[in-house]
C-alpha cells in the first residue's frame, strides 16, 4: 500500500540528556522526510545541549559529552531545522509522548514558533498496539490458552481478568525489563502499589501530562494541591495559581496549554 501524500511527512527520532521534557535537552535528531513524490531526504544532526549528559543516559544512546563538545546548540540550528520540516506532518515511535513534545519544547526555548495545530501526528507504536489486539479476548487466549466464552458478560469477563492477572504474575515473575531511563527493573511483583504504578496510564492534554482529561473529558490537574480538579474552575477561583505556573519550572508547552485554557475562561 502506497501512502497518499498531499504534503511531506517526517519520521523522526530524538536522543536527549534524559526524559524530562521541561529540563532535558536534545543531543541528536534524525528526520526522514518522505516527500509527495515518495522520495526521501534525511537530516541528522547532533547538538551541544549546554548541560552534561548523565553517564547512564550516554550508555544507552552512545553519545558522550566529548562527542558533542563542538556541535552547535539547538538554538543555532533551529532555523535550518524549521526550514527542513516546513509544513510536514510528523511520525515516530512513541513520538506523541516523547519526541514531538521534546522537539516542540526546544523550538519554543529557542524562541521559534513551532505550530502543531495544522500537522497530522502518527505514532507507530500506537498503531502497533491497536492492530495487535490488546483486548480481553486476545489476552485470555495469549495467557490462558483458552477461548473466552460469554465475552462481555460481566461475571465471565471479571473472572477471565483475574485468571489473566494470575498468569501474568507467574509468567513475568523475576523477569527484567528496561525502564524509560535504561535501568533494569523487575516490575511484576506481589506489591499492589508497584503494579498499580507500572500499569497506570493517563490521557494527556498538554504534552508533559501535567494536565489530563478526566473520565468526563474535562481538563484537570494531574499534580499538586489541585490534583483532579478542573483547570478552569481553579483558575476562576484562584487566578494566582495560573501566575504561579507561568513563573514556575513547567515546560513551555504546558504553559502554552494553560494559557489557551485561561483565554477560554476569559472569553
């Protein structure tokens, strides 16, 4: 199947000093541009982040401080990168959660307006997860080697979920994986708190997950004294909280989102 392209799409990958969108910096980026004629053009660059790369991070991506000491800063390279990206759509692997937020933050830090509103974003990881079934029927077959009878019956589904969970505990006991920081961990234990932390995901409004949608689709805070409270309600009752966030060490893209929400309140 050949893509129908009305404008270019860029497949990107980023290596950084760490995983914090607000405080870490890009050290390498590769952009693979697929043009409308299906020809490809590749731009790969390294940057001096201006901060040390932690040794444990360097061991993951193989880029050490000495390797980028003479490289340009991201700010110096930003205009050239913007020209290369142009109006292209963006794609990557886990890119909606990491690469694109990190890139947007760097552009904003470099005082370059990087607008995402007219770009289509494709996360290849999400396609993988959706096309390889992750529903209860598929999980029951994978872990228990049985077909789930009476699927969507509450009792049947609840019992199947319990069976799957027990098989997961047995299958993954003592199994090591790498976390997002490259550390070896054994996430499947008998500890409920650890299992909860490992398995919990949120629906982000901003790119860093400081603001999330609740089950009713309302934007709420995911942290601090106003956790789970609607953003608009907090800003209405406590306007100083918006000012505190704008002056605080929050990602620029988070500040952009809360500013848009505040403007909605003032309209």
